[in-house]
């Protein structure tokens, strides 16, 4: 129906907005606004008013919001089965929105015209390599331990479990224009996929390897929200900062196989995983989707093995 231009934000619930804000500030976001009912956090990129929403309430995952490229696209998507009318967003940042539900029952917001904000300053890091030894001739001083939080740039991707992977992909591809990047075959039945990676359709332009990763399961569940950090040092800086604050680490630091990101995963006070990454593979529509066998697809290029608790976590609420 339309081609969404990116993941706008994830919308979570939390019973204590002060604790959530403290976590997100330590994770490297900046408060964009806060009301009695909700918290809105931004990144350093100024494209959008906010990239993370937490509503006061049960610690659940409410849904995902996506950017539409025009108001005409909102008109088009408002004709989708079960879609709301176009309405003004009665929240900080404003804009217009159409609400839908995906096949698992997640609330999907499609948004156009939200307020933009200015970019925030970001540490500039130059790195010397064996091949380019003289890129930096100044002394390197990023911070002193435990330093400072990461500098989250932007909302990048979401990972969820779904009760029906085929139905899930069919809906996101036909409704929001997502395109399959790669998939990982089922351990027991190679004719089926157990994990699929979708990217944004931006034509010839390059986009992140995935904006939405879904895992076949017997029920729908939230897994993580992911945010781009400014660079490799920023992922490391953020890691030691969150560690110094006593937050619970989930997995990392490593470099994924599919997508190639350098990743680091942390849990918020209610166990919901938030990821920092840098240096993703990019794809455009010339990319041919590949099906991977599970050991290779799930492996890292380097870093700690995939912990079982990452996908089967008693803290995480099903939808
Ligand atoms: Fe991720």
C-alpha cells in the first residue's frame, strides 16, 4: 500500500516514568518531552521530535510506529482493513497518524508531519588503522572511565516473536512496503524459515540490512528495540557507563553475522531489551535475499555466543 521510510519509535508501557527516564538517559537518549501520562525521548539526529515513547502503565510492549513519506500515503493507508481515520496526534511533537493492528495484535502507528528538532552535538572520533595510520595525529581523549553515556543517533530496528511468520511478513510487506533481506532456516525443517529480516524499500538508496526482524514462535512477544550509536567507541563507552550504573546486560559486545552490526544489548528496569549498534551492512533493492542455515546465520563474526535467555526470557511479557 505504501512504503514506510523508517521505524519511528517503539511504544512501551512502564509503571514508573522516572525510572524509565533514568535508564534511557543512561542508555544515551535525551528527554524530548514528558507529560503526566508519557515520556518522549530523542536521539542526537534532529530529524524527528522523538524516537522512543513510554506510557505510564503496565510494563508491556504496546506497538511500533513507522514514518510515512507524505500525507497522501496516510490517505492510502487509512483505507487498509481495520485502519483508523487520519487524525491529529494529541501528543508532544504533533503530526498526523493512522493506527492499524498487525496480525499479532500489535498497535501500528503510521505517522507524517511530526515536528523536527535540531541535531545535537556528537563527539567526533577519528580512528587510525593499519592501512590509514595517519588519519588522526591529535591525542585521542574520548572520556575517562566510567565516562559518559553513549550518544544514541536514531531509532533503527525492532525484533519481535510472531505466532505466524508467513502472515507477519505478508502483512508488513504488503502494508508498509518492507522487503525481505535474508532469512534463517528452521533447525528441524529446512523448507521453513524461523527468522526473517526485512528492510525498508528505498529503491536504489541504501538502507540498514534490517528494520524489522521476526522470529517464529508459538506466541507473539516483544524482543528488542534497537538504536544506532555514533560509532564503535560510542558502543563501548555506553557499555561501561551502563555497567557502572548497575543495569543488567543482555548480550554483547560482538559483531553479528546477518547485518554485521557491532552490537550491545541492555535491559531496562522491567527487563525489556534495548540495543546499541554501529556499522550495519547496507542494502538496496538490488540485494538478493539469501536463506541461511541456523548455525551460520545465528553465529557472530566475533563476540560471545547467543544466550538462550535472550529469546526465552520470563521477564518479557507476551502481547
Ligand atoms: Fe538487533
